[in-house]
């Protein structure tokens, strides 16, 4: 499985590099490198599927640790890159997503693995759906972030009348806005489903104090941020740089949430985490 996994990473790396190179040169070579990226995604997906089956046979809940989380995130980002690769003017966004996905897949190898015991079949299916919709939400928000970042950079150049070469390689501001808002809506819906399934698992299956759990607190803050952005856009007509600035800020909150839930606060409740922070501050004061 390791050979298959690293082969997928290598193919994705070559495909992403080739797509970015073709985008910069405005050449027609991107289609061939897209096939390479697709082959790499297939190898990664196959490796993750084999790992899923092996975990089940070993009595371990799949995708329950930081290592699996980052591998699955990398795969989701590469799938999102393949979706954008269909549009020639979005090859730059495709390259950013593909490169980020490769880095996430590589970093997964060096992270500690934490596993949960296998649940009953019904709850295990709920947990698998919970994980998948959460990573769909993250991939959607990443697409929105990259689109928003390109929007802000392009708008700044247009405002100062700097018509550089890279600006001509980007999609129009309207196209970037359309992709970003659709991605935010999809991400918000997927995150809502992930929160509902997560509350069910925490309350009914694991019987934990989920209200004070950092995972729940951080996820709720992230969800509220993106929902408020959609409300302000729909009700108050937020458009342009202001909307995308706050969307970029929301992405950094999303990254704090992901790193906090995947690595930092895996098994701690909020009160314990706060006590640890205060103890650390007192020692160094």
C-alpha cells in the first residue's frame, strides 16, 4: 500500500507541476498533465480504500487519526483540482489546490496515528459519512479561499491599472466570484451535515461532554462565520473586496479548527486545554 500511496503522490506532483507550467506558458500541454494528475488521484484513492478495508479487518475505525485525516484532505484537494482543471482559465487555481493536496498527503506520513475502536455497522457508516462531508466542506472552502485570494490580487492590479502578464492568465472577476460563492454555499451545507452527525456520534455513541469539546467549539465558530458571510451577502449585498477579505479571514479560522481538531485537541476538553495554556504561561512568566 505504501508503494501505491507514494506512486500516487509522485504522479500528482508531476501532474500539478506540468499544469502550472502549461498555465504560465499559456500552452496546450495541460491536458496531458491532467491525465497524469488523474492517475495519481486514482492511486491515492485506491491506497486509501485498501487502508480503509485493512483498518476494518484489524478492528480499527478508519480515518479516525491525524495521519488519515491529512491523507484524506490531500485526496479531497486533488479531486477539487481535477474539477477545476476542466476550465482552462482556472488552471492556476488547479495548480494551487493540487500542490496543497500533495503537501497534505506527504505530511500525513509524518503525523502520529491515533485510532478509535470499531463501532457497530450503523454507527460506523454514520462516522464514515461524517468524515467525508467534513472533508467535502474543507475542500469547498479551500476552493473559495483560493478564488477569493486571486480575486483580491486581480482587483488590486485592476484598481491601480497594472495589467501584468499573470493577470491575463486569471479568470474574470465575475467567474472567480461565482466559483467562490458556490463553494462557500456547498461548504456551509456540508459542514452543517458534518456537525449534525458529529453531535449524534458524540452524544449517543461516545457519550462525551461535546458542548465543551474544543472540536465542537471551533467548528461552530467556523460554521457561524461562513453562514454570517452568506447572510451579509444575501441581505446586505456584500460584494467585491470586502466580502472576499472576510472570506479569507474565515479560511484561517478554518485552518485553526482543522489543526486543532486533528492534532492539538484530539482528546482534550476545553477546560483542560485552558488550564494547560494558563499553566504554560505561568511557568514562562
